C-alpha cells in the first residue's frame, strides 16, 4: 500500500517513511536533542547537524514496523541526500513553530 503525506496534517515523507510530528514525538525528540526552539534556531543559522535532523525524523516516524532500525533509517536518509530531506525538515520545523 502506497501512502502519501498529508501536509494539512503536518505530515511529510522521507526515505519512504511517513513523518508526523505528534506531541509525543516532539517531546521524545526534545528529550534527545534539547529544546526544540534551539533546534529551529540552529537550522535557521545553517548549523543543524545531519545527526540532529535524522533524530528529529526518527522520533516523528509514523506507523513504521519494528523491522526498520534507526541505523537503516539513518542510512536511507543519507542515501537520499540533503536535498531530498529538506522539504520534510521544512515541514517539521514549520509544525514546531506554528502548530496545527
């Protein structure tokens, strides 16, 4: 079954995985990465690390089976490249700042 991200719901796709920034997902990301506003500021300044971006994506993954490991997901994001990941990052950062 092929799924499509619904931007109205704050969803994005990266490496074939649906991302949805729920409150629980953002709290988990914040626990690992520190304050989300600081993350947004680093991204705006061009200082966001690849590891931080992938961690945010990982915590926002939606409806992924247990067969997808974090290492495999991280490699898939790296394989797609930063240009492919940027729209998903933009969507998530917009949701962090603006909410739904």
